C-alpha cells in the first residue's frame, strides 16, 4: 500500500467560484489543486490518483491517502451551546455535509475532478494541526461502510497499511488506539510517528452517501502533534465528532 502520509502543505491556485454555502466568519475560497502560489497561501491536503472506480483494496487506499492525522473516540453529540460559543458551522450544500469548526479557523476547498473534492480547515497561526474532509467516488459494489468490513477490521487494515515500523531500518510507526461505529460513521483514533520525529495524533471519521449518480466515500481527518495536544485536541475532536451528512 502506498503511504501518502505527510500532511500536505500545498499552495493553491487563485480563487474561483464555488457553490457551497459557508456560514463562517472567514473568507470563501475555492481552488484547483495546482502548485501555484496564492495570495492567501492556504494549506490543504490532496492525495490519490483520480480514478473513479476502485476495488476494495484501492478504495481503502483513498482513506489512507487522505490521512492528515486523527485520534478519535466516538461519543454522544456535543452540547449545542458549546458549539455555538466556540465553533461556527461550515455547510457544503453541493457535497451534502456540514461540520463545526473552531471560530477563526481558515478554510480552503478544491476539486481534482468531478467526483473528488477536499476541504481543509486550519488555524491562522502556523501549526501542523488541521481538519480535512476528502470526498471520493467509489464503485457500485460499495453500497455501505460494511462493504469494507466491520469497523474493527476496517481500522486494523487502515493502520496496518500505514505502518512501516517492521522494516529494517524502521519506517513510519502507526498504532491503532480505538475504533467505534456511531451515527452511521466509523470513528478511528491512531498515532503516526516517523523515526526521530514528533508523534502525530489522528482522529478520523469515515462515512458513505449516494448522490444519485455514484457512491461517495467521505473521510474526515483531524490531526495534531502530541506536544500540541493541550492546545488543539479538544477543538479537533469536537470538529470531527460534529461531522454530519445532510
């Protein structure tokens, strides 16, 4: 399995129109994924090869390749007052999802083709912490999440596909922390660490939906470094938990 793991930090092309509605106190930006510097210098993640029909192993690769980092424990819905005080709601009417993100965070959106898009949220200050929503078209054989296996199997396959700690010399170490199914989504928490580097925490939520033409896989990934846990974990955990298909 390919290991497209590093949180991508790509400058984006100049803004264009986008049909999503954004209920945030931040600029609305839409970009094609190109290595061209924008005035804003927005960072986001983009991975994958753009094929619109993939088999089970390849479909799982889309999840792997959309990794940004995401330790996550599924829990009850957040108190509405908490979200109102600290978060704003981003609603994408085209791609049919909504997510609450920390107030003041920036957003960048883009598409590589008609069946794949990515939306990234990140703090204004320099940080390796962020949340992204990657949407990928998948084949008709995948009609529900269980098509990829139960949540524990799915999580183990995902993390094992990332782990390279068994190599000599050792490579990236990936460790599964938790996996749960709730609200029609799979929630996965794990860690990633390259030799000699800081450990990264990853919180991920995975879901599926049909838009009338093809099935789509949604991968929500929140990431932060262990040494930034006190500052960002609560915000990122709440954001990932808040994700809903609409």
